């Protein structure tokens, strides 16, 4: 049985965070899980209704940039480990407001690092700062090759630059102050509870509403996709068995061109909604490309597979069907998160000339 531990998970009401919090609360009852989230547009406590009354779960509303609040959290709850997921994560939003990404992703990470360093100053034994990052820090690949843990950083968007900076600061604290850390860089996630600004939930929602499906450029941008629960299992393994001060890439071994993914999604949605074959595909419309759009990302996750025995548990089509079924079974959740501010964002992002 794992030892008792007080764990702070930041961003735990968001997409990946809510799945991770639920998993840790359920699998490790001896852990006290403190879920810190500021409940901005993508944070949703509806994602955690099923565990909100568990004895080993506490929700804390707050901003990771609030240094006094963060310091108080570490002291009052004697935090022994951090799994840091809180971040601004959407490339399009970073292009519109890069400073917000610097404040959250860079300054927010530094605030947490400072609090951890101060609270753990007596001993770093059995402490860990786990920083969850992205494959986008590596930049863009050509038609061949894979990102490895030793690939040089080459970020091309304000989002990826902010995440690259936060990665470097985590490593710097490890080298300078001997703060124990691990970093994981993951490919695109998909699955239930995903806020519908990202491609798959956005298009599921639009197909349900019979709205246009806005595909950037020619649709030939390529991404590696990973089912969110497979990411959660990887984080669990790295947290418990990963080597300190190491980096692990997490990928689905699953590359798809955007246009091919969208066509598969349309086909499954037509089947699920009992619509005429090909009807959803008619909703595809190509829109002006975004600036600095990276051509291809692809992760080599062989280190994680070889050292810790991790591999994806579902094929992409299996995971996509699970995801679609969840959204079709949870239309009320979808309606709640696509009201108000989301509508204004969507209008500004996709419906301007």
C-alpha cells in the first residue's frame, strides 16, 4: 500500500485535471487530494460531482499567481507533492492574448515552485514537483521523425513558448535548488468533459447543432492523439515510478491529419445520430489559417514504454466512439459550458471575415 501523502493537483477542474483528480481520489484513498482551480472558462466543478463528498478530497478555489494564497495552501495542508496541470492551453487564445499565457503558465508555475521550495526547505525527501507539459514545446516536424525527450525546444506560438519557459524553470529549480521534479510532455488529448474549443469536442457539438465545421487551412496539419484516461494512467506511473529529474514523453503512437480525423468523426456521428451517410461531412468549411501553425507533431513514447511499461489501452476509433457516446449522453453538460462567454469567443474566433 502506498504511504499517506498530501497532494496538490492544480487545474483539477479542467479537462485532464478532473479525470486525474477523480482517478487519484478513487484509487488512492490513503492520499489527501487537494484540487486547486480558479474555475475560469474551462474549469467546471460539474466534472467532479461524483467525488465531491469523498473524505480524501478537498476543493480549493484560487489563482496560482496569488503567492500569499499558494503559500498558505502549502502550510495549512502540509503539501508533500504537486501535480501541476493549471495552464492556459489553447493556441488560438494565446495568439489573441499572449500576456495572459505568460502570467498563468510562467509566473504561475514560478509561484508554485517558490512555495514548494520554501515549504520543503527542511528536506526534499519524499517530495515531488510534477510538471505536466506539452509536445508543442518542440516546435514543428516535417513529414518524418518523432519528438524524443532530447529534442531541442523550438516553440512557435505564444502558448508553446510559455510552456517551454515553464519547463525550463522547473528544470532550473531542480539544478539550482535541488528541488525534485519530473516533467511529462504529452500529445493532443481527447475524451469526455473536454471544453468545446478544442477540435474534437467542438466538432461533436457543431455536428449535433448542424453547424459548420471550421477546418484551418487545407486540413493537412498532423497531430498525435491520446485518449485522456491513457494520459492519466501515464501520469500515475510517472508520479509513482518515474526517475526524479527526468522527462517523459507521452504519446498515442497515433498520427492523424486533421481533415482525415474530421471525416472519421463525421462518419461516426452520422451513424450515432442515424443521419444520412455523408451529411455531416457537408458541414466542413475551410477557414483562414492561424499564424505560426505547426505542420506536424509526433511523439516517441518508447522511453515511457520501456522503463515503466506504459502503452495506450484503446485504439483511436475506440476512444473516439467512447468520447462521442459521452457527449451524446451528456447534452445538458454540453449546453451548460457552451453558453455565455463561450458564444462570444466562438463568434470572434471563427465567424469573422
